[in-house]
């Protein structure tokens, strides 16, 4: 595939052709294109839209996908275009990604302002995949306002997201026994925001107390927001916390 052909496909995707965008993402996932092939300088008469990359990480079962679905709805209320990359563990047989994330977010499938893609990590350590940067570059060129990234959720190796995302959310929940251990094991240093999901369940106050103790031990002022994503509660507070973080002179 030549650079000219890639540029043609990219321009088609900019015009709203979802098939063209999907083709670009497939090329990226198959290592057929790189960041260099898609990044173009912004023209003076067409400044590029500021794109914010938000990473969500945390142990399995804490409700990251449900929370992302709520965040999509919140950003769409604000008139912002949203892209989502869900990095899934690879099948050891086929190498294909699990599609459970898409099922949870299917209510947004008919919204032209939303693009959702499940991506196989293909055994890549760090919670993402080797092609993550290229995919993000493509979505940025298409001028999405927010790119939400869900990592594989396997623990300590998730710190890679911090090198890619503008903001990193660590999601925990009552009953996720390894959640606080995960925070202690290196993820604490990358968190810009903690979200304790499933706040309607027993044990949430214990999680909050232990998390606060971990934060104080690390001597970092990381805000905590509670959500109940299954009831569509708390997404607005998450967005406001991220906005406050960006406005802070310390960031």
C-alpha cells in the first residue's frame, strides 16, 4: 500500500467513511502502516482539533467497559466525537481479540460520532499492543475529540498506558481482591485519577480507605471519584475531575 493510497483512504475517513477508517485500523493492526504514513502537518487554514487520549486500566471485573460506555454518553452530550480502542487478550489459537467490550458498548453503535474497535494485544506486554501508537495517530488525524483506551487489565504491566495517554484512570471496585495490590505494585505512579466503580456494593468504603492510605503513602495528590456505571452514575463527575486536572497549574 503506497503512501498516496493511505492518504486517499485517510481523507475518505475524514469525510465520515467508517469503512475507510476501519481499513486504516486494520492496516495498522497488521503492521502495514505506521505513524509516519498517517501524520500530516495541519494547514494554516485548517488547524487540527485538539485530541485528548484517556487511558483506563485496572484489574478484570471492575467494570471498565461499562464505565467507558457511560463516558461516551457524557462526552456526546457535550458534542464531542469519541473513539474507543479496547485492547483484549489474544486468543492463543486464532490471535483474535475477544469482543465482549463491543457488546457492552453496542448502544453507541449507530452514533456517527462514535467509533469503537476491539484490538488484539497479540501477546504484547504492557496492556496494549505494538500498534497502539499508530492507531491513536490515525484517530487523531480523523479529528476525534476524545480517544478512550481500555487496557488488557492484567496488572503491573499496565503502566505502558501512561506513555501514550494524556490522562490515566485507574479503575477499582469492591471485590476485586488484587485491585489495591495492583495500585501498590506500580500503577499508583501513573494514575491521574482513581475511579472506584460499583459504589453501590458492600465494601466500597473499605476500598476507599485503603486506597486513600496508599495514595498518602505515595505522597501524591490523586483525586478519587466513585461511580456506579451499571446505573449510569458518576460519569459526569469523572469528566469534571479530568477537566480540573488539566486546568491545575501543577499539571
